[in-house]
C-alpha cells in the first residue's frame, strides 16, 4: 500500500487575547484615538468588566440607588435631560468599574498587571520619544511635549499622568525586586513627567507618592519627611533647569492662592465658596443633589456652555439649570477665560469632581462614596497572601498610591468625566485586585 503523505498543517499563530485586548485599550487611552471614548467609553468599560468576570458589588448597588433618588427628585426642578443623561454616561461606568469585585476567575495563570503595563509602556515610550523631538524643535513653548497624545481635552496633562503611573509602577517594582533595569525605566518615565509638566497633577502625584510610604511609626514618618524634601527639591531644580518659565508661573499661582479674595481670587476656590452659599439653604438639594450634570461638572459645561465644546453641537441646550447658570457658568465663560491674559489656568477652572458629587448627587451620595472608597481599598489590601511573590509588595504600594492619587485628582478637577484617565487608573486597580485575589487562592 502506497504511503499517504498528509498535507502539511498551516502555520498557526497563537495570539494572546489579553495582550491584544490590552494593547488596543492602551492605544485608545494613550493616543489621539482617545477622542473616540466620547462615544465608546461605556462599551470599553463593559468589555473590561465582562472580560475580568467582575461582579457588581453591594457598594455599587447602594450608590446606584442614591443616584436614582437624586435623578428622580431633580425632575421636580426641570427635566434637563441632556445634562442628566450625559452625566450618567460618565458616572455609571466609573462606579461599576471602581467597586467591581473579582469572581472565581484566575485568568489562565497569566499576570494581567504585567501584560497591561507592558502595553502601556510601549505606547508611552512612543509618545515620549516624539515629545522629546517636539521639545527640541520648539524649546520656548511650555506645551510642546504632546507626542501622539494630541491636544484634545486634557491635552498633555493626560500624558503626564500616564507617565506618573508608569514611574510609580516600575519604581515600586524596583524597591521590591532590586532590579536596576526597572529603576532606569522608572527614571525615564519620571523625566518624561517633568518634560511635559502638569502643575496640578504634579502636586497630586508628589502627595500620593509620599503618602504611599507613610505609616504611623516614627521611622516611617522620618522616611516620609525625607522623601518629601528630596522630591520637592528635585522637582524644583529640574523645573528651574528644564522649564524656568513654568516654575515662575506656578510660583505666582501659589502666591495668588495664598492671597485669596472673592473678587480677584482663584475661581476654583470661589466655586467651593459658591457651593457653600447656594446648596445648604435648600435641604433637598443639599442632601440629594440638584441632579446629574446641573452644577459644575464637565457634563454641565458640555451641554450648557455656548462657547465651549462647540464640536459636540448636538449635545447643546440653551436652557441652563439654576445652579449651573448662577454659580458655575459665571466663573467660566468666554468673558473671563482669555489665554492671552492668563485667565484660563488651573487656578481659575471651577471644576472638581468632589464638588460635582456634592452639588449634583448630594451630600449623602458623597458621604457614602467616601466611606465605600475607603472600605474597598481596605478590602483589597487585607486579602491574605501566604508566601507572597516579590510583586505583591509592589502591588500593595501601587494600590495605595493609586487610591490616594485618584482621590486627589477627583478633588482638583472633573476627572471622573475624563474616560482616558479613569480607564487608565481603574483598569490597573481592578487588575491588581484580580492578581492579589489569585495569589491568595494559589497560596491558600
């Protein structure tokens, strides 16, 4: 019988679904394609939630109930549907991703944190290398370090935050493993932070980084104070060398904040004053909020401002909610935001997610959110891991850094409505939650 030669099998390429998914997400949140998140943000969030097999937590359910109550009560003051639906468009993915809990899924033994950070590192490195070239070609500009991130929305501030998170990850890994390679990688991303420079973000980063080492022990306090002083001095001299004009600008801003008055002071601070004047006099609005998107949120300005976010004209409405019209829009419109007169800087932007939570969703929602936020952090960091690998210590430090960093970002701007920043931070938090849960099951 003749020998039958079987046809050769075609070459098979094994594609790592996690690497492919994470690389696509890294492109979405780390390049000019982030503008697409205006449309697909909930879909990307849902994809991550389902891929990681997360479960809806009791915290999410309670907060969703408070959101629903705020929404219902707000209809007695007017429909304002565009404002409210747009605000919920940003809020719901934020709540479900932040408080989601891992199920019984172990992700095929792969380290998802490592895979995601490798994908982010590739995209950030491309941005940073192009950014260096841009700075060399235009050294007099303070805003030239853009890479392929684009100037849309948060602009270079988002790229700086991406580099900050990457620095923290590699630096904590260096501390845990003593790998010199990881130290040099972390310093590369730190240098990129300085090249881009984002004043408010840098303050939040330094505070979060310092507090990530802080413990209520004398030696830990001394260590934290030492790190604080070294960090401040290093940043000061780095800016004095690389971007002296930026340093002078931010010192001037600090002086203006210290010399605050209601007529000429920073409008970001005035926004908090306006909240204190307006909301406590109305018990319903104080406790349950005036409704999603009806005060100082990014959603309110996207819908209600005739001169900003004009590219999304289909969202516009000429009917402005009371609190937005009287207490927020007056602080940020085309009469007082001249770039030439330096009126549009961070200190004058009346934006804060914390303030939006208080005004739009109510004091009760904000109180429960703060408590659940703390409890969720404690829940993750108190997962018992026996014979933990070196990465575990790095993950715990990074978790602490990110929870503090995110909280500070929410206080200083409307960051919960920036999908590229929320996806960056929340995906990392959830991946570390999954990995720590895996470690606890493997070593149990």
